C-alpha cells in the first residue's frame, strides 16, 4: 500500500504529533508498506528528501510561519506529484488540509484529528467554513478518544465518520527497567519525585503545579523546553520554590525512560483543551508510574482512569492539585497498585502494534 502522511513537521522536531507521526510511519514501513511523509523544512528555503528508517521523508521549502503554521509554496506542488493509495492528514495543519482538499491525490483520504484549534480564534473564523468542507471530504476521521468526539464542536456533527484510534508508543522502550540510571537520578534529586515532560506551552498548566509546590515536600523535575520556560523559571524564584523545581530542558530519548521510572508520580496539570490526549501519559504508564491529570473533557482523563491508573482533578485548581499529590505521596501501596494497572493498560491499549493494526484496518475499510 502506498501511504502519504502530511503534516507541518517531523523528527527531529520535538512534539507529540511529530513523535506519533514518526512512530506510525516507521512501523508501517516495517510492515512492507511504501510510506512517504510530506512536511516542511524548518531550515527554510530548500526542499530536501531522503530515506529515514525505511520512510521517504520530503521536507518542502518553507518561506514563513504564520499563527504556528509553516507556509510553503513547494508543499502543494510536491503533493500534486504524488500517487498514493491513502492520504493521511494530521490535523491541525491548514496548508496540508487545503492541499488535499483541492488536489485529492489519494484513492481515499483519512485524517487523524489531534486537537481542536483553541487559541487562534480569529484565524478559525476565516478557516472554519473551509475546515467543515475538508472534514466532510474525509473518508474517515480518526479521533484519539471517545470524549473528544463528544466534546469537539467540529467532530460532533460528523460522529458517523469518526473512528476512535488512540495514539500509541513503543511500550517496551519504557517498561524495561534501568536500575543504574534510576539510582543515579534518585541520588541527584531528593525525593519524593514529581515529574512533568512536555513542551513548555501556555496550556500545560505548569503555573498551577509550580504554585502547588509551595505546600508540598517534594522535588519537581520539568523535562522539556518551549516559549514559557523563562517565565516559569522566574516564577519559581518569585514563589520561593526554585530549590525544589528543576528545569532540565530537553534530554535524550535514551535517558527519558529512566526519569519516568525514577518518578513517584507523573503530573500533567494541563489547563486548556489544547491538551487533547497527552502521549507523555502513555510513556509514564508504560514505566509503571501513577498519574495525576486534569479533567478537560478531552482524552487525558480517558487515558488516565481516575482511581485506577491515577487521579483526575479539576483544571486550574492549585489546592485540588496539591491535595491529590499529597494523597498519593502518602500511600505507597496505592501508588504501586496504580502503577501496575497503568503498565497493563499501556500494554493492552496503547502499544504501537495495536495502533498500526487499527490504522491499517481503517485504510482497508475506506479503500473497499
């Protein structure tokens, strides 16, 4: 099968969608499919192409970025030259969606709907009517959780086209215990350890977690970089918690599993529904780490089952967040039980082979 994935960025650009696209494309290629990924080139005004782990990656020259959307004249021109069986769009990326809407290159087209457009409301006022047409044109829409279909104003009217296909990870990478590295991390940072991993963006809710640290006897490790890093660092000093909040920046993929395994609790305190799923939750679950998330009406509290794999609290509520952390830190047996259930849920529901099977099943159905 000839598969064409279209999005704005690809590895080594760091992000949840970028990681998902990389793992899915690589796994599909490993099963013998002809897989091409068409994205834009973060280096600018030059188109590059090459094979990466069995995947043909084309990075179209980009000339500007507007409202987090890379602009590229080359991308639709390259798109027009492709002859795939399936075009697989990854939303949101308006240029890619418009290109497929106009060109209709595949025998069938599907879209993984990763998240509503939340912050760029003015842009959505202009793009909304076109988006409705793009969505109606899709042969299938892959939603990452049932709650997202129910809560998204864009997906609700098209629920009959939606198929729930959760995101996934390579579970074995995170559940193979790294004893020496975990011991090193625990020697370096006094416990108990709280962990956050992700891009430091407005919707991640780190303001509330840093405020909660004022009343907690714990150490918070923050892995990741992003536009909020400087402000959050200054905030930790202003609140007098800088000695127990450590910003580690981006770390290597090789070291990441050990940090999940060293943590007593993984916290994703997201404040807005831009947090549609939370792949980092799957990584923490695979490592056997209990979770604390917020109820946003998205996939985060569907992935993390309240009272089973962790706790779910209201968003933007410092007291509730601090109390949930305290209650889990005080009960080692409960943390251990939740970690075991989290690891099992990751293995059965969110492992990469399960995702590939589900996606290929959708492809087969729409190609009939």
